[in-house]
C-alpha cells in the first residue's frame, strides 16, 4: 500500500483539485490518503471530509513541519509514504507512478522527489527559484537537493530516520543530508504545480525562519545551509541585496514580467533584512556561531559512516 500524507492548514482553495487528481492517478497499487490538518478555519477540514480520505488533526500550537510529517507517517499504513503539500497539484495522472516506481525498481533507494513547477505569473520571484531548483530533465543538475513538498520515502527508512521536529525550517534538507547522493533520486516527470502568493508578510516570516534554521542546522548537525549566505554583516548583506536585484531584473525582463519590476527592491529588502534578523535570533538562542566560508558538512559525514550517533534516532 502507498500512503499519501498531505499537510494542510487553510488550504481550501487548492485541496479539492489536489485530492481529485490523486484519486485519478493511474498507479494500480492500493493507496490511502491521510490529511493532517493543523488548525484550519477556512473550510479545509469540511472539504476534506467530502472525499475518501482519513482526516487527522493536530493542535496549531504543536505544529512544526517535522512534527506534522512524523505524525502523518505514524498514522499511515503504507509501505511507501508519499508526502505532498496541500497546495501542490499533480500535473498529470501518472504523477504518483513516476514518483514511486524508482523505489519499486531499486529498493536500495531511500527516497525520491519530484519536480515543482511554478504557476505562471503568480509569483515571478518564486518562479525564478523553482525553475533553477527543479529542471525538466533528470540529467541536468538540480539546485534543490530534496523537498518533502513532493516526495516518496520507504516507511522503514522513516522509522529509522524521522524528521527533526524542533527545527523551524529546512527540515527536509536536514533529513536529506543524512544520506549519500545515490540514496535519493530526482524524478522530473513526477511534477506538481507549486506557488505561494506574493505577500510580503508571508515571505518576511519565511525568510526569518530560514535564518533561524540556518544557525540551528550548524549548531545541531554541523550542516552548512547550501542555499543561503552565512553572514549578516553589512557588506555581505548589501552585496546580497544588489545581486538579488540584478538577477530578478534580468529574469523579469527576459520573461516579460515588466509590471513586477518596481517590486524588486521591496522584495529584496524584505528578504535580506528578515533573513539577517533570523540569523541574529538564531545566535541569541545559545553560544554558537556560524561556520567559516568553505567549511564542510563533516558532522553529517561522521554520522553516515557510523562514527557518531544520529540525534533523530527513536529512543
């Protein structure tokens, strides 16, 4: 059996289409759908109950991404756990088959993850990142090392390697770096539409969480976040701001997003300011700092080689 675990909070807008497309998938293995709701108030729970799914609820104040993911796996019965965000809409009826078939063929694989396509014109800032992170061809290098918004993992692997329930963000990156590159496979044909609206309040909160998580990742695991800068000094922050503006201008002009050009400095100011604030908040949690540029993920390598215990092992 395949268990499709969907995390949801106030996802009424997309959840119906997501569930309809899951039910229309052409994979023939028995499957169940488990919706994990964390305090929706927009009718998401009522909508979920109109479909043949199992609805489980967790209190909003207990939510972290890692907690919801682990809770969902514990509620599920399948040998393969498919994680899908409630606003990630499969693009084809073969999405599920494409995602799980590599695991069936090679049981040495630990997990697969699929492509995430932007919804055209919803958020060109995010669209630029998704295009780079999730290429259309599996032979192209992927900037995204993993994502639990659209992935499949053996239950047996999750039992030994659950997600970190304390980290505020990037729990999928922390999880992914426990394994070698050959253990995880990118499957571009298993694609979903995935975009977040261009709301500065949402992105400010997200960038701040990313900064906090960057520090915690290094403190707890020795992981250097490969997606972010490590410093919040003024020179580095200004350089980061200017480079972000340059890249967005180039992308927007090429793709014809002229009306979004005036928003670039506001978005980049939000990103650089709140990410830096997240770094500072992360540092204030204890006496630790960030790694020097060029350092390696040695702590994770030691854990992979059995030279140090993994902190997420169930007790």
